[in-house]
C-alpha cells in the first residue's frame, strides 16, 4: 500500500469515529487534556498497526480496545489530577435548551459519580452504540455481567437524579 | 439471556429493559403491551437514555481531528516517548561508537589527533630510545616532573627511568620519560592537560602504545612490545599523579 493510500485509509477510518473516541476517552478519565492525550496516543498506535486491521467494519472496536489500553497506560505513567465534571463548563445544547440543558449538566454529574465499572458499559452502549456482546468483548467480561452492570447503572442514575424509574411497590 | 423468561414477569422485564432498552424480544413486547406499569417503566428508561445520549456528547475540542490525525500520521513509526528514548539511546550509542572509532581507526592518528602527535613524538626523538640503561639522577627526574606539574607519589614503583626531558607538546611543557621494564623500554609522555574520556590505543610503524586517562589528564605509553606498554602502564598509574 502506498503512503498516500495508507493516509487516505487512516483518515477515512478514524475521521468519523474521532468525536466519539474523544467522548469515550473523556468519560473514562473525566479530564479534557488527558482525554486528548489518550486519543492522540491511540491514533499513533493505530497508525503504526494499521495493517493489522483486516476488517474495516471492526475499526470501532479495534480503536476502542487500543484506547482502553492507552488509558490504562496513562494511569500507569502518572496519576493526573482529575477535574471534577462539575467544574467543566459545557455549553448548553441547542434546540429546546432551557430545562434540557440543566438536565444534561445534572446527568453529567450523576454519570461522573458512577463507579467506573458501571459508567463504562453505559457509555459504550449509549454513546458508542455497542451491543451487550460487543461491550463484553471490549471489557473482557461475560455478557451476563454486562447486563447486570447496565441495569444497575441506570438504577443508580435514577436514584442520583431523584427520578425513580417507577417502583413495583407503587404500582398497586 | 437469562433475564428474559418465556413467561416474562415484571422483574425480568425491567431487568432486561433496564439493561438494554432497545431489546425487542417478542416475550418482552407481549409483556409490555399487557402491563401498563412496565410500559411506563420502559418509557422512563427510554427517556433517561435520550437525555443520557445528549449529556454524554460532551463538546469535542475545536481542531481535534486536524491535530491528532495529522500528528499520528506524521509521527510515522515513532511515538513521542519512543522518540525521546530512542534519541537518548542514539546519543549514548553514537558516543560509544565514536569512542571506539577514535581509539581504533587510522583517523585517530590523523594529522591533528593526540594519537598522531604522540606517535610522531616517539619517532622524532630517537635519542630517547638509545639512552642506555643508566637511570637519570633523581634531581633531574624531579625537576622534569615538577615543570610538567606531575607529582611523584612512589619513585620505587616507577622503576628505572633512563631518560627524562621536558618537551613542548601541543602547547605545553610535558615530561618525556623512558622507563625500563623486563619487556624493554617504553616512552612515556605525562599529559596533565590532555583529558580523555576513554582509553586510546596506538599502533603504528612497529610501535604500539596506549593513552590512558588518569586523574584530570592522561599518560601516553609507547613501546616496541605490547608487554612493555602493559608493564609500564601498571607501574605509572600508581607512581605518579597526573593533574588534579
């Protein structure tokens, strides 16, 4: 493969996935600068081992796997001082801003408060659109554990938001 | 999945939908249609997920794609930490290679090199080689060493010195000695101003030698026989102090 063809292939592969890679990295480390560093290192490794990616449909999982490893490495190298998600100034979403924007900020705080083992599968499912089996593959845990964590993550969020998803006891 | 039984109950339904709101198993759909409360639960989960999708989509830094993609492709096969490590290793390796080349190649005897000048001095002062076996007087030896800023620590260890003269060498007055050993005589230049980081071997026109870093200077030893070089070297290192 010529260098220009390699460049083209790489740009096509990562271009569309980059925003979600960054967001995933952000929710792993909850720090903007570190997230960008992790994404940078991920792309460097991906570029170097581009030939190892046989099926381009698997690019998303391939990149996420590299990113998780880079994130783990970054924590081996140093323990960054994380910026709490409360302090991150995020612009209000467009559209029906008002109440929805407030909800997003509250949700972000609630997400940041979740333990990593609950937060990560939820991010992979909701943000990245991964199936339970794909999440199990990425996180190297069994699908039943993924289902349990996802269920518990939503329950925890609903409690943190003070919005119970409706209890069985209150039905009768 | 075990969370969905054939006859789906409310708990199983909520566990399944709470884990994956997009599941569309027929058993789940049947339960949802028949259970108003679980339908409300499912709607609540879907609403939470819609809000979550918005909340998780944190803003991506401006220009991120341009920065990181270009940097990755321009980095080729080297990451930043790898470049730093490789650069450090390369510098050390380069130093080692240059040291070896300096000590072994003919370039070490180039017109301006220390090795070449030592060998030239050995060749151009033949009288020193024909000095005989009579030792020079102690006073003469101490005078030559003193002018050359060399301290004699152990005269007995130095052994018989049959020639001692102050020579101009590379801009300095340095002691030029002929030291006897069982393997024959060796010419010695004591060089307090020539600082070396590594030993330099000499081999030219039937003469062999070495320039050894000692203290803040060095000692050059040249002889017809390598054994003489080795024997005199061993004694000199403890007999004199060169430099600080």
